[in-house]
């Protein structure tokens, strides 16, 4: 049976995130795990889809998984402010720009989760 790509992608992401949320320890997800999930969901290019994913997870996951969902929201809010333009102005380009963006987003996520 065929389904539209956006429906197929949302179903796949919902399953992947549900598995990760169920396996999160009592302290929630690590910054590295969150970063991997955010990259997997392509949140940087498709933030609207990610918000729909979080809304879906709110409806389909147990109450015990709410702290991890809140961590995801906080992480996206913190890391969304990382600007490629700002890093390019500092001299990063090509592969090193991608690595700098990753490092800065991870640092912002780590800082957000520690507050």
C-alpha cells in the first residue's frame, strides 16, 4: 500500500522517537543522543514537521516519557539560534563549517539541559 511521503516519514519518525524515548534512562537523553535524534528528524530544515512530531509524541507516549519530550523541545529552542552566517564570518567554510555548526549546536543543547 502506498502512502504520501510526508505521512510515511512522520510514521517512521514517530516509531524511532518512541523507541528512543522508551529507552531513555531516568535522567533522560544525553545531549549527544538528542543531537542525533534532531539530525535524524532533519529539524534544522523542517522545523514545522518536528513540531508536529512532538505533538504526535505528546499524544502517543506515556506520561513517563514527557520529561524526554520536554528535553527535545528545550534542545531545539537552544540550538536553533546557531547561525551558519556567524560561523562563516569567523572563517569557517566547507567541512569545517559543518563541524563547527554541529559543535555549537551540541554546546547549546548541553547548556540548555544543564539549566
